[in-house]
């Protein structure tokens, strides 16, 4: 990232939206601050001895409902990153109008180096230590980088041992264990739908539009699959092992289940970062944050950038791309399908009533389109780019909820 911290980058956006909406600076200060930050130590028993890991849960805001946000297991996790992501969740849930606030959690550990039994121990300890600040009406975790449905099942089991049966205490669970059919694909599906809506809004054909995607984890994989289903042509895709390129289009269905893209036999291989510089209609960075920065912004050759990852573009690169006439659909809109899906899972758990996958997909597509249309309207009204417009919508909603609640709490 640039010299600014990731959290400060988000807050700059919030302050700008506050100025445009003429919101009292004290209110902006109150809604940018994190309500609670918890740092814990997690002793992990390994064959080599005891490792002590750092774990985090940052609860940014509960102005619009219980806090919501994923848990990532990654070696680069630190408090600043978790703060930034918790804050983004606040704006994301407000933007798509679901009754949640924002939170984020993490453990500083390389999840690829954990044995399943060690991963289970880490998440159970994380849950036990933070139990007093979690719960279906307080703070609801979900999977993120390095965690998955299985991790959430262990978290739920640990929560149940201590607090009794409450499946709504976590989302992103396996379908056979109170999860929701459709949740796993929700983030990627939302990104693809937003890409299609962006093309339509700008009078471009969806069928045959060329797409390059960085990332082939949960988000990138489903984004690529749904892009293909919608008639787009995925010409380049990459993961940490490298990338593949085919200007006629890659058959995503055929490679969907491979673990790493290095296993795919192909004529044309490209570097993991090169995928960002491919000439295409739509570029989707769906891996890590800060991948488009001052060093490579000039080399982007896409007409539209849809942010599948969180904060994949630094503020400086964002300005540069805007000045180059590239339209960016911000992360808080583009990848919000995940939290929309989590909301559907949470409501089903509370009602103890499950939906069909068709209903789930239809609701998701409708709500994403609604959010997209709203952001476009606001962008035109205030004559601003889509990121600023998204923050205007979100900050407006959070500040009004905060103010209506009254200040004497």
C-alpha cells in the first residue's frame, strides 16, 4: 500500500462523502472510529512446540445492526488491515441496505502451512477467547482469505458448546450444517452480475465482452464461471502459481475444479501479475489488496475495472485510472454479494426455514442490481465517480442511523 495506511485510505473516502453531504464533522469522526478492537494471543500446540499466534476482532460499527465480517488467516494480517476491512464492511452493508454493521477478524498465520487439526484448534481458541463479543445479534463472523465453510462449522460448534444452539452465530457454513445453498458462490456471482450491469449501463454488449481475472480462489473462480454463463469471454486468469491466457476464451467450466492453475495444460502461460495488464474490456482484480498501484497503473488496458478483492487499487492509482478514463466499480459495491448472501443465510437460520437455490440467486441478483442502479443515480446527481457515489450512499445511511439513535448513549 502507499504511505497511507489501508484504514486511513478508507477514512479519506468517508470524509469526502461527509463533505459532499454536508454532515457534521463530529458525526463523521464518530462513525469512522472503531467501536471496539480486541487483540488476543492464541497458543498453538505443534509438533515442534508451542507457537503463539496473534488474533484480532475489530468491531467498527453497530449503528445499523449487529456487526458482520469475515475472519482471515494470512501471514500479513495486522491490526491496521483488520481495521480497514472492518470499516469497509460498515460501508458495504449500508450500501446494499442490509441490517448489519461492520466487523473483521483475523489471525496472523500462513493457513497453507496449518494441518487441519491445527486450523481447527486455532479457530476454536479464537472463538472461545472472543465469545463475549460474538453472537447472532452482536457480531456474526464469516469466511475470508484462508478460511472456509469447514472453519465456520468448527466455529459454530465451539459457539454452541458455550452458548447453546444458535446457527445464526456465523455464516458461510456448510450447506449440510445450516448453511445456505448459494452462499459459497454469492461473492463471485455478484461480481459477475455487476460486471454485466456495468457493460449494459455503458451500452456495451455483454455477450463476447473480454474479461481478465486476477485470482482463482473462491471469488475469482465463481466470478469467472458466472461471467462465462452470462456470455462473456474470459481470456486471462491467474492465481499465485501463475496465469493462463487464451484470446479465444478459456473454458472455465472445464478447469473449475483444479486446485492450482499451474495444473492446467495450456499453450500460453503468463505471470500472475501480468494478467492485470492484458488488453480487455473488463479487468477484475479478485485476489489481494493494493495490486494496482503507482508502479503499474499506467499499464492497465481495460475499459472497466470491477473490484472483486477488497482495496485492490491504491488511492493514488485510483486517481490515475480515473484520469485515463477507466471506469472503476468499487469493492464495496462489486464484491458485496458475499455479505448479501450471508444476510440471506442469517435470516434463514433465524427463521429456521431454508430457501431453494433458485430463490437465493434471484434475490441476490435483484438486490445487487438495485444497489448498482442506486449508485449510478447518485454518481450522476453529484457528478462524481462510482466509488465516491457508493460512499455517499453508505455514509448517508450510517450517519442518519447514528444520529437518529441519539447521542446520549
